[in-house]
C-alpha cells in the first residue's frame, strides 16, 4: 500500500514539475524582454527631451509618477529615477519639482531645460516572487538595472522670449509670474 502511495506522489510531483519549471523559465524570459522594452521607451523619451529642450507635463507624469503603483502602461514594471545635472550640481526631478518650475510654451505646460543640462535616467526592475523562488534554488537573483545619459542640445530656457518686450504672449511666462 505504501509503495503505491509513493508512486502516486512521485508521479504527481513529476507532472507538476514538468509544467512548473518551463512556465517559470518563460516568465523570466518575458520579464527580460519587458525590461528591454522599458529601456527602449525611456531612451526614446530621453532623446526627445534632448532634442526639444523641455519635458512636457504629460511625459513627466508618465515617467516620474510612481509607476509600479499605478499599474498602467509598459513602465509599470520598472522604477525610474531621473537626475538633472546643471553646472556640476545634480538634483532629482520629481513631479513636485517639475510642477513648481513649469511654464507655458505654445499652450502646453512644460518643464524647460537649459543648453548643456544633463539628464541621467536610471531604470530598475525588481525581481518578483517567481524569480525569487526560482533563483533561490539556482543562484543569486540577477539585477536588472540600466543607466543612460543625455545632454540637452538646444534648451528651451534659452529660446524663450523673456525680455523682448512681448509680455502677455504666454510664451516663456513662468507659472509663478502669471
């Protein structure tokens, strides 16, 4: 009787493991591809900010809000940190910072950059429960982290019309000055 029970348990365990390990391996590969897609998306945003010289408020919400809690979009699986480097100083950009220093440019609220400002993106994807369980048996959990740096070519702050006698046009007016 005990031999039949042991054979049954072995058979059930074999069937379970036959489906479990391939499923976990596929899950890990999908997370690797998701991380690559997130990196590509953030690089596109960085290149756009580098060329335009500003960060729109919509893009700021998409990049800077706590992505993992919102659960919306492709970037919900990663943590994004954005540092702005200006004159040797580095400061993190948050929605609060962007909201306080935004201005109106062509009818859109934007956060302006100056020429030569540096934008350092750090993207991290923490391991989920499946990965932690899998790598508990197979070794250390790999860290998915990527950093990219962009230097602003043509900053909006220099292009805006501040002292040309065109006050009231809405171009280059800081929200605090309205």
